[in-house]
């Protein structure tokens, strides 16, 4: 159901999209679990918009989402919010970028 909400974020004007992203962020709170949810490019675009406006989010589970390097690239700006990334189609290049992102953030102790 969360994937359906995400798919509706980027419909309409930019102002409407941001308004929906903020509202969804408030409704979901500090933890979002998308584990086992296949995320294609459009879903990752919507997720990136959601993450841009989700300041209170402290945990994001993206395990088993079939994320590719291309999809993950859309999320890099907000990657510090995603602590669980295991069992995706991530290559060494993206793994290095993930490492670089998390190694500079003192608030993160574990990434899977």
C-alpha cells in the first residue's frame, strides 16, 4: 500500500507533489519499511521526493527491493536515511559510494 502512496506523489504540479510528500512523511513517522517491495525507477524517483521532505525519518528499510545502481543513484542524496540495503542488485561501484556516504556520518553505526 505504501508503494501506491509513493506512486501518487509525483502527480500534478510541483507544489502538489511536495505537499503530498510532506503529508506522507508526517503520517509515516520515523520508520519506513519497504522491504520485499520491488522499486522500479519511477518508485525510486517518488521515494527520493519523499525522502527530501522527511526530516523526522530515522530508519528506512530497503532490503530485498531489487534496487539497481541506477535506482540507488536517485537516492544517494538521502542515503544517510537508509540503513538497511541488503539483498539488492548493487555493484562494487555503488557499494563504494555507500561506504563513502556512511563513513562521513558519525550518527550511523551500522549499515546492512
